[in-house]
C-alpha cells in the first residue's frame, strides 16, 4: 500500500508470484505450477533474462467466460476501457440477506466495475435469486475479494453461472490488502494481452481517498 501526502490511497491487490504461491488443485487435477528460473546471466551474456512458466489462472488473474462456458468469449473480447474505472462495492456477509443485498444494489450509480468483498478469511453463501440480483448490474467486469458459494449447487457453479452471462471475473486478490479498499475509488485490472485464452494473470490496483486513514 502507498499513501501519498495528498491523502490519496493506492492499493496493490495483486498476490506475489513466487515459490510460496498456492496453485489451484482439486481431486486429481492441478493447474500448471509456477516456475521462474534464470535463463541467462549478466556474467555469461551481458544481460539477465528469466524464464517464467505458469498457467492462465495463476495467482491474481482474470477469468474470461471461455474459462467455464463452451463457446464463451476469450480474454481478448473485453475492451481495454472495461478493465479500469470507478467501481461499485458490494459487501457480503457469510450468509447473505436478500433484503440487505437489494438495499446495497439500490445505491448503484452507473459505476463501470462491480467489486464484491466477502469477510476476511470467510466465504459468502448466496442463493441463485441473490446471484441474479447481482447479474442485473450492467457491467462486464466483476472483481471478487474472497470466495462465493452458490447455495445447493456444485463446486464452481458460481463461476459457471456468471460465465454463461458473459461476465469477466478477476479473483485471487491479496485479501489482506483488499480489506482496506475504500467504498469509493477507481480500479485498474491489467492482464497480459493474450489472444484466444481463457484468462491471464493480471496486476490489480485501486486508487481512492485515503484522507480518513
């Protein structure tokens, strides 16, 4: 986190890419491991280059609809202008109240990004009806700090559901930093400019007013 003298708050919500990074695995499946090794050195070649091996969903990343939906849009379908802008923050409790969710959504004022935050180190369980309420917010990019479980559904059904609606999802944020995201601010999610992929690692930054800190 960087706080400027003017009171502006800048937060880096990106997880570090190193040997301590947890890689997604389930049953007999595992995402590609992350490796960063020296390719050449200044001593040998006069310059240093590293070789990086990782998956499209490694660390803090963006999922394109194609990650879960056959025939869904790939990463290159999202416009650059949709990856940055003012966000609308929705705070979810571990068990979501539809009435409270409706109250929060009523404050939506045409922000260009939906930022959803669950309690630190806790997931939030929502119903299909509550998910459909969130779907009514007309933005292509969702950013999730934490984990959402769709009640009574199979694992990852939340991801499949939003992919079917054409939503792009940024997830696996640094949740310690995400606790400090203010109610109002701008978000920048910048993936690699990959073509035809289901996603990409990305750097995620938030800029807001830190004058109250």
